């Protein structure tokens, strides 16, 4: 696998060197010069500069180029730019950049233009292509709606990244980014709240009805269908569900669950439904699901039997506190730890609490319409577990913060009413605990926006959890809005903060690449399993209940020294760092499937029609890819290196037009900048 990456990088370097050699001016002749747009999208509400590049053939001696700046935008009023109307390419360089910084004002104006025209000189020859002599940048008004770059950035936080721009559009803006720009952030979220529920289990059932074999990998077919398929419209719900799946963790690693794809998808749909519901219902539904019962062993967990010397299993009791609700340490509302009189952190629970919560979660067996006995009911993985009072501990239980559950009397006949009263009391105890808002809220921020949110950011999300503005606690819609609309999430100033942002999870990077080019299979089937072997993760396949990475993971070095965390870096290693880029290269050329498929109609291929139309206009191709993959934040130096490597591929290469597209996408998608969400 490493050989593929090294060959690709060597290939790009070789092409770049060839481009350098080919750009040398003929001896005694003035060099050819041109101007190109590196980044032509500017907005008063976004501090990212517009950039043009001045290029020449050859690299010897200083060369000063003259240009004129015109257009409807006013220099010094609408934008700032270096003084003068000339720029020098220094000896040993072949390209320099001129940056245009947008200036905000209070005027409501239409989109304005900045035109840069190269002027003739006896020192150089102007390009023979008109598009390389005169270029235009656009400057949009600040307004109340987000710019294209703001929208793309938002879609990485609130979804799986931007989708491809339609080939019917004159511009470059991805289709779903245009929706964000039109609606604004808050209204876009509201529209997402009203989208039809995109459940996963029906995808599996449709497979079964069509006569397809249903194995464990059906889970991944459903996940990808709901992430990149043509009917994947509720992207915010799916993105939140994915985040929740890394908090309320179950895994197919145990054999008992690897053979239950229906049940696993049924559990995932609990998270899909709960993404826009109430956190109390979510916590209870997770606790009652048989897959969770099997994974953390409270399925058929029984009350203590002193004669046999048996005691209730404590596995789930521990994890529902530590991982699913309140965490290990008492927290302030802003997520910072509370300290005792000696300045020490305070545990949220002790072994006594674990023992009592374990007693709460006794008496569960399989439920559903045929769940008629505790010991040998049919295994029903699609309905909540059933409580049996006969096997539930009926004695009083002391939980947390003074909550005491009274002694219960078993129901007759045994309908589990008494045991469920204990369960509801325990769920209420955790849900009302002051830790749950900051504990859950901070993790959602980390998984969707930034690894190191400020205490103020966490505090605002925690406040939304405590009260949605209508006196309701745990409203997930209010929490999601607080996470995504917080000033820290939306402020462009945070782009300049070295501690803001996060590494995109490798699986989400792959999904983003597929969405960016509207990857589809002709059969509308998405058999994209086994990607964990390359990317280090796969939904519902975590190596442990602690997920693929821990929220507090901090790599050794500057991050750890700065008392910061970078959770996703826990799965970045010598294997995934190489296998991921290899996979991207293979996905572009042969499809996103882990291996080829005997049925070509099931190969998930990117749609590169729009990119292929630009094979002979590489600067335009680069701008298109920059926006959809990088949110318009591609560094000009990277732009130059990749552009030169791509332009060096000519008709002496087999399938050279397509190779240009492959190389441009591959090199951008393997940049560290693509891996980091800002």
C-alpha cells in the first residue's frame, strides 16, 4: 500500500519538475507571462483574501510586470491591495501572488467585480490566451446570509461536507451550499428538523425482499445509502446520529452482535430518531435496547442470589454513568471540573453507586410480541427488552445526589411494572444530574465543531440542554442549534486561532470525498464495507465501548504540552496515514468499494463530468476543487504545486484528460489541510 502513495507523490513531483523545465524562456527571448485567478470568491463577511497569480516562463533575474485594476468594486473602499500597479517576480521564482482583502461596509450592494489586466511591456510577452491576460474576481456584500465559503465550512460541521456543483450551474458553488446560502444557518437547520426520517433498517429489509443475502455488511450498505445515496436528504440528523453512535457505543466485534445486522441497524435507528428528540428518551431507549443489553451484559442480568453467591453484572451500570450520561468527575455548567476544599476533582459516583445501578438493571430479557418468558424467549433484536419483576431486585436502592428508590412490590401477573419503575427512576436520576448537559454537550461540540471548545461555549450549550427556552430540559434540537450556531462555531475570527478546529475522522473524510463528487452506483446499492481496514474506523465496529478514540486523547508533543486534546489523532498511525490516501486514489479510479465487485452496477463511482469539462482549464478546475474540498482555503503555494503538476500531463500520456482530474483531486484530498476541519 505504501508503494502506491510513494509512486503517486513521486509522479506529482516529476511532473512538477517537468513543468518547471518546460516553463523556461528561450534564450534571448522575453519570457511569456500570464495572470490567473487562484481564489476569486470574496465576501465582506469572510476575511479570506482573493488571490491572483502572476507567472512567467523561466526563473532567471528579476522581472517586473505592470497591470491595471478596474471593475465595479472600489480600491480602498471595497477592498485593499498592495499599493502600486506593478509587481516583481524575484530571481529564482516563476510566480508571485497579489492578494485582495475585502473591506466590510454598511452599504447594501450587488456583487461587485475586481478586474486585473496585464499590461504589455518590451520585457515580456503576454499570453496568447485572453483568459490569461485579463482575470476577474467577485466580491459579495456582507448581508445576513452566509457566503459560499461559510456555507461549505458549515456543511462539514452539520453534515458530511458539500455535494458537487451541478454541471448546469454557471458558478462553482456546491448545490447544498447554495441551499445554506439561501436559507441562512438557522433556517437551514429548521428545514433539516422537518426532513423525513431516514431510517437504516428499512434499507436492509428492502435487500432481503429483493432476494439479496443479508450479512453483517448490510449495516454499511444502509449507512452509506443514508449518507451519500440519492435520497440522503436528512444530513443533519444522520450527522448527529453518527456522533451519538460514538458516545452510546455498541460494536459488532462480539460474535453475538456480528451476526445481528438487523438488530444493530435497529439500534442505530434509535440514535437516528433520538438525534432530534429528547435526551432522556434517548438514554432510556439506548438502555433498553437488546443490542446494548448483549454488548454490556445486562440482558438476562438477575438479582443477587446469596445461596449461589451470584451478584448482578455491573458492566452497564458503570458505563451508563461513565460514558453515556455524567462522566467520571463532577462538572460545572461550563464543563470544567468542580474542585473540593483541597483543590481536588470530585468523583461523580463510587462503587456503592455502581452496585445500586447494577441492581436497577436486573430482570431484563428479550421482549417483543413473543417475549413470554425470561429464560428462553425467541431472540428479538428489534424490540426493547422486557422487564421481569421475578428476576429484578426489589429492595430499596440509593443512587446519586440523594436519590433513593423505594422498595418495590412485584406485579401480578408479572408485567415488569415494578422493575420498570426502578429503571425510570434511575434514568431520571442521571438525566437530571447537573453533569449531563455539559458532559453530552461538550462531546457533541468535539465531534462536530472543535476539539477544544472554550468553557463559555460549553456553558452556552449546557444552558440550552437545561432549558430550550420553553422550560424543557434535554431538547436535542435546542442542543444542536446551540452547538452549530454558537459564536465560536460561526465566527470567522476562530479561523486564526491555532487551537480551534479538529481533525476530520478518516471515515468522514471518505464520505466527504464521495459526496463532493456525487458518488453513486447504477444499482443504487452501496456495498462499502471493510473500510475500517484502511481508515481505522467503521460505524458500529468500535474496538471497545470507549469508541475508536477517547474525547480526552492528547498526542504527545505541542498539543499535550499545551494541555489540549486531539481525539481523532488516536487512530492516526503509520498504517492509516498511508492506507487512507491510497484508498482515495483507488476510489477515484476504480470506485469507493473496498474491492472490485463482480457486478459493475454495484460499483460506487464518483461523477466527474463537471471536472472533466475543465481538463484544459486547470486554474478553473483548481478553483472548483478548492471550494468543494477545501472550502476555498487552499494555500496559494499548494495551489501552484498541484496546478503545475496537473498541467504537465499532456496528450503524450494515456487518457491524459482524465489523469489530470485524478491527480488534481488526489493531491488536494491528501493535503493535511483537507484532513483538518477549521
